[in-house]
C-alpha cells in the first residue's frame, strides 16, 4: 500500500469537491467481468480525477464506455487502453472529450460506476469519506486487485508500497492569524502535528488538535516590532517527518509584526461632493497605537524630492478607532492622501502598505486620491414682493439659492409706530405647517433698524427634526410678521396683509387663517 501521506492545506474549510445532486435512476444489471477496471480515485484534488487500468493481455477499445457518479453520466470518446497500461480523466465538471468528465467526485464519499458499450456495469466502487484525508486517494492496493485502500496518489502509474514521509503544502502564517488551522492526512496515520513558534528567539512547541477534520491551534499573542519565526512539523506513525517550510527546522519562516490599518472608512469622497471628507481608521493592535496621521495634498501642491507641501492631520482616538477630516474644498480637482500609523515602540506603518508596490509616501503622485467635482449652479434669482398696506413695503429673497451660501431675506418697512418685531416664520418640506418655534427674530440682528433688517437663513434648522434651510434640495416656505405695540401684520406671497389688531388677546382673526394656509406663504428651493 502506498504511504505518501498528507497534504497540508492552510484553510479552515474542509474541501468538498462537489455536492450531492439528485441521484440518477440505477437500472444496471449484475456486474460483468472485463479486464478494464476502476483503479484509483482522487476526491480531494484540484481537480479531482480517476484512473482506469487494463489488467488484460491485449489492448481494449473503450470507446462508448461510460463513467458516472450518483447524478451524471459521461461517455468516453474514441480511446483504447494498451495491456497493462493506465488512462486518467479529470473530474472537474468541464466535460472535455477524453480529458475531463461532466461531474466532480464528492469528498464525502459517493458511488462511481464504469459501464461498457452495452450499458452493463463492469466495475463499481463507493468511495469513503475522504474529507479528512486531503491529498490522498482511494485505490486498489495492487493494480486491478480486489482490495481498496487509502493511499498516496500515483496518477497514471502503478500503485506501490513505498513508505514516504508526509507531503506538506501550505500558505504562510501571517501576523493577522489568530487561529492557525490545517488539514493533515496520512495513509498510515499521524503521530503528531505541531506548530513551532518563536517570538524574539523565545520558542514554543504547540500541539495542533484535530477538530472537525482540521488540525487547529490558537496563535500566541504578539506585539508590533516582534520578529516571528515558525515552522510546522508533521510526523507519521512510522516516524517519518516533514517540515513546512521545507527544512523549516533549520530555516524557519520569518516575518516582523508590522501592524497597520485593518479597515479604512472614507465618507464624502464621492464625485460631486465638496464638503468635509471624514477618514475613520481601524488599526491592527489599537491598544499599541501611539498616533495615526493623515497627510494630504490639495490641487497644485506637490510632494517629492524638492517639494514638501503636504498637510498633516492627527486623527482623534475614539475607543479603537481614529478619526480625521480633510476640509471642504471649493474646487474641481484631485485630493491625494495617505495615513501613517506609529506604534508605541516606534514602528511606523503606512496606508497603503509600502511593500515594494506602487505606493511611496515620499512621492505624492503615488498616493491614493479622490476627486472633488465642480458643480455648476444656476444663476441665483432674487424676487421682490411689494406690499402697499401696513408697515411692510417690500420683501427681497433668492428663490433658488446655492446650498450652504448666505440666504438673505431683506425686509423694508415704514411706520409711525415703533417697529418692535420683524420676524420670519418658516417650514421645510412639501407639506409645510405653522410651528411657533420655527422663527427667526430679525430684531435680534445687528442689521435691525426702524426701516430695514436683513435675516440670513443659511445656518438655520427647524425645531425638533433639525431640517436645514440651506441644504441641497430643501424646499422652504416662509412668511413675514411685523409687529408694533398695537398690532401684528402678516404678509402673503403677493404682498397682501393679514391683520391681528388684538395681539396676545387670543381673539381669532384673519391672521389665524393665514397661518393655517401655507399656499399663501413665500417659497424658495435650494439648488
């Protein structure tokens, strides 16, 4: 029996080559004896494969013979097998004539059948569960013989009894692996699988436990700046040993714990956005971080051997995250940036990683970037509403203001009485309504006089739901109220006045109907 043992694959997932499909109806009769037989089956491969063997004394034409798993049947094209020879087919579902079948083979075990041209079964075997025997095959102990065993692969060659050491294929362990899991298998059985882990020359030999078909162990905690060396050693029951990496006991794999940024969230970098851009960094080993800096270049600024125009922002720590902002830009150009993580012990790591790739923190043209896209706004149109009754003479306001710019409403008035109040009442949205708290008192503004006041709605928000009066797309309805000691004067969108000559008295008058009818109010829409 072959003893080439174990394929070590760095993965937490036990490989399964195919899933069970609905079984085809088995209408076969008794097995018919022929010299061609199934000889070896790989169900944990990439790809899977199977082998036929001609144990007879003459060449056999197998054109029209079929191979099937529990759900698919595949016909062999024009092909012969010489006496004492082998033929193999990949089983990867690609359906290539005389090369690859239209089915895969389940590593959990399934029935494989060989039929002759007449449709008679000439060989049939149900493979065992090989999920924990990754890299091994199920084959006849002697070519064409009656005994099937788990063995090391010999695709297209005679099965043998050579006792070989385990075969290890692996991906490197990294500083970010908290759990190291490997699949290990051996025809003779394993005596031990160990992770030998060295931190700054301190050595730990860690047994890896078999859990659900995989050998697993937690990885010892490390610190930024630590130099890590490691290797895997697998020993079978005959005492043969293999290392990963090859000769790892003498030349272990090595890496330095660098840390860096695990995840970076950027809000506001989308094209067309001209506000602040917020960077939220999630570093590896946040408890060891001393500082994270954000560097950026504005349009026209350079970073190279001659120029050093970059701006530095130190990110603010918030639990395990770090937050920084690039200010709003009123431009149409590219903003370039990178981040630098500095750990307590002095190690510095960049985002993006500076590991021989395209990024160089000293050369600004290699930095990642986002585009601030110019927005072409319509010309702002000002509207004047004139009034002929009461103290108000005119209201001037923009009907299509630009977002986040001044939205000045200019009230002009004249009265023999003292003007006590000159106010704006407002509502945001398609269904405006009167709310007493939603007002701006112009008499509190420095521009207030007995003839005029300018009220800026730019930074105003509604009471409670905090809707902005200057945000893109905002529809704002508003009206003007002028008050003296004897009366309150309300003005509609055509300059008509609605009087309340009993202010504070609670008497219902025409001003109450006015406040309840937003169709009479002025409106502007922010671009």
